[in-house]
C-alpha cells in the first residue's frame, strides 16, 4: 500500500478566484490546494498581465555574463573563427546543441559540435579538449554543462581555446576561468527566473545574440526548448511554463523535419501535450546517448530531408526499444536477487548491485523501484575495478546528503536531494552499503516513504465533461505543476474488464450517482485483487474520452485500495515489522499487540487463497473481520510463521502470497519465529512484574 495525502482547499478562496477569474470551480480548487490562493497569485501563475508571448520571459541580458557571452560568440562568427558547441548526452544537452549549432550556422558561423560519449563521463573532458585544439578549434561554447569544469577551463586556456560556458546546474565555490560564465544559479546573478534547463539558457543566449529580442528565438526554437524543459524535469512554472506552452504549439506545425519524423515514429497525436513530449519524444532522444552516440539525435534534429529524417527516427525508435528491453532484463535480474534474499526489502534504503548492468538505464530502473517499493534506491553496476551507480529518492531523504556522508568511500559523486550518481572502487561496495544503512539509521528513526498526493477529493457532480475539460487551463503540466490528481473515496466496483488479453484492466465504477470507467494500464486483470461489489478508495487522473463523436469522462487510476483502511496505523505497523525484521527488536509496549494468537493465526491462514493473491488485499480481508485485534505487523508475522512451516509461499517482489498444498499436519509450535516472539513477550511480562508498583 502506498501512502496518500489529499488536499483540502479553502472553498471560500476558491470561490473568489473562480468568480473573479472566470474559471471553473474545480480548477480554482486545484489552484488553492497548491497554494495559489489569491487572485494576485492566480494572475501571476497564468501570466495574464502580459499579452505578448516574448514579454512573458525576462530580458536575457539580466542573466549575469550574457552580454559578454553574446559579444564573444558574435565576434568569433564575424572573424570566421572555428567554434565548437560542446553539449551533454541527455535530451536537454542534445536539443541545446542542435539549437545553438543551427542558429550559429544560420548566421554564417564556422561551427561544429561535440558531445561526449557516455564512457567519457559528464561535462568538459580533457582528452576531448586536446583533440579539439589539435583540430583548430578556437572557441568552445558549452551548453548544459561546464559550470564545474574549473580544471578543464584552465586546460582550455593553456591550449589557446577561448571558452564561453552556459549551464543551469549549481555552481561550486569557484567558477571556471572563461570569457563568460552564464548560469542563472550564480550567486551574483540577478535575473528573476532561475529554473531554466540548459536548452532554455541556450534559447536566451540566442535571443541575446539577436539583440535581446525573444520573438525570433521563440518562433524558431521553442519547440526544441519545450521538449528539453519537460525532459529535464525542471519546474513548469514561470518562464518555463511559457516556453513549454508556446513550444508545444509550435511543435504541432514545426518546420524541423527531424521533429516531424520523430513525432510520426512515436505516434504523437495532435494537439501535442507535455506528457507526450515527456514520455514519447524525450525517451527516444535520450536513447541515443544511452545506447549509441548522442550525435545521432543531434543529426536527426538538424536533418532537412524528410526521407533521411524518417530513417533516422526509425533508428531512434529501435534504440528506445533496446532501452526498454535492457531495463526489463535488469528488473528481472533484480527480481531474482530479491527472491533469493528478500531481507533486502526490509532495509531502510534499498541497495542493489549487479555485474554488467547498463549504466545508461540504471537510473531509470532505480526510479521504477522507488515507485514500486516506496523507499530510496541505490543501484551499482560493476565496471571492472570500479563500480558506477545511480540513486533515486523520496521526499525527505536527500541523496546528496547520504552520498556526502559516505564520501570517504567514493571516487566521485554528485546530484541533489532527489537523485544522484556516484562511483567507487569495487572493494568498497560492501562498506558503502554498510555506511549507507548506518547513515539512514542514525538520521531517521522512521524512514520517509513515497507519498502520492491528490489535489482534493473529487465530488461525484464534478465528473462531467465540462468540469474536467476546464482543467486544461492548467496545462502544460509537469514538474512543479503536476497533472491534477484527485481522490475518490467509497466508489463501488461494478465490473472488472480485461483489456489487451488481460495485460491491462478496466473497471466499471459507481461513484455517488455517477457511473465511470477506470483504466489501470500495466495492471494484469488476473492480478487485480478486488472483485465486483467491493468498495474502493482511488487516486486518479480524470480524462476526456471521445469516441464516435461523443465525449465522456474516464479515470486513469494511479492507485486503489479497499475503502476505510486506517493509513496511519498501517504504516506504523509496517515500520514496526521492518524494524523487527532488521533485528532491531520491537518496542516493548508493542510486543503483546504484534504476536498473533491461535485465533488470529487461523484467520490469516483461512484468508490466504490457493492462487497468488495481493498481500495487502489478504490483510484487508482479515482486518475487516478482526478490526480490534489485527494490525499489519501481526499479519505479516503470522504470514512469516506460515511460510517458515511450509504452509504458504510469499513473493516479496510482487508482494503476493499463496497457500501451498499440505499432506500432513503442521505443528505451529515448531516455528522458530513464533517461539522467539513468545519468548520476548514472556521476558517483557516478567520484567514488568519485577518493577515496584510505585514506579
């Protein structure tokens, strides 16, 4: 079960915004739930006080060193100097490279580009600088990298290469020595908007070279900048919101042959949404940097011939398919490892290590495991004498702080609170795992968990095409401005319908006086734990479905569970169970409440079916029968006792349980787990009896 929070917007504030702003009530409630609770804040969010698109973005010359950067580059163009655009191998860096290269070529620059291979690592590379110097490069302009390249900047100067840095990552205490260092996160930068991606910074650089006007830059390149902004998961607020909003419109009629071919290959339908940019276009661009050369994607974005572009887009499709297969193979290997050693899942932080896991996808795998298990995940892949890793986290647990605490064992690391990368000598792998778990134990008595947040409780009367369509006003959605998600509490399940041969599942739901269809993509019908007649709580994204000229509201379900489960008690009991499984013992006050008695053991055993069943659904069934005595910790300990004695099998990776056939009577008193629990209870009771009554 995942942890939920549900917003409770101030209805009076929402009513005011709805009436004064002329927007729907549901849209106003979502805004208020997100802290946009006054008309002034709402106007700022929508940026309605400016009619000209370009005026909604701040003057590029407000960014520190932007004037120097533009002047240096234009002078190099005028003098015919050899310029190299030096980008990163992710979607942000690839699009920024194509964008700046295209502009410089258009104004007559003697320009080329360079992007590291993944084996060269991130950012300016000393060997690459030497090669570029040997080939006559006179000016390097970085995009989406360079802010930490202090030593490399010194080398470039030694090699006689002038350097302009444009980046959006956090700078260190010392800036590189360059003709210009453009980064909105510089301490001395006074520009009003700090959250541009690398391509967004490059877009503003082009505007600066065009005299400061953003009109032409937005018209020519906001399609690329929109994809990059969504892909790099920067907040879709302020100027980013406008870049993406405008860029998606231009993308629908883009003149870029490569983007046209890529959209066709990815089956992108009009109108183009931020979700399509994030989940259809960006992964295909990223796949080149993971499985081939990032230059393949750059060449596609620079391609002018539709036939050639179609062939290139097909190759990106193929690489993306390879990426998916590689992810699936790693996930399957991880599944096998967990089944062999399920105790891994009880740790505060999930640490996983494998040989030959592709470095280009372990970050994606880590993110999927965070979503599955709700805990921070660190994944390492063997790379000869060293191991390289990637980490993803949940709110409240900083990856960067954890890596800093273990930095003595690492060769290199970087990142922020939610994600990071690191490398270490192979012989330090075990020590790193120990240090990581020690850090988590010392800093967190109770570990943070993944939380799904709904903007508000959706009322049945709001499930109309008109109300749900009004939420389009909040687009584009993404990081910092997520697609609205709602809670539906007490929906009755009418029918479970298999889709695509049971690969996906459709639900017919009765919610108040409304009947609505819910879609659960990726949930196999055979594994769906609930049946017609059950009452469910849901978190869902409402969507408009149009078929045969008729529109209706569907729900894309993010999570569901049986109605009425006390979440706080569930997670407190889960924490107690995992603490016990880690060997940390159990709170003496809880011992008598977590040891299952005979009747409770019998209830748990009876509830476990002879086909695989979702662990939580079995617990909910038992809890509904014994709400006063059953808790999740007691339930899991009972299941462990049955597994130990061979009566059931538990798959912790898929979180399922199944009753096994037995041909003889099993004595539960033979369970070492049950004996230990009873012994601990006895010791606790004896200790309590020995305490003087006055105490």
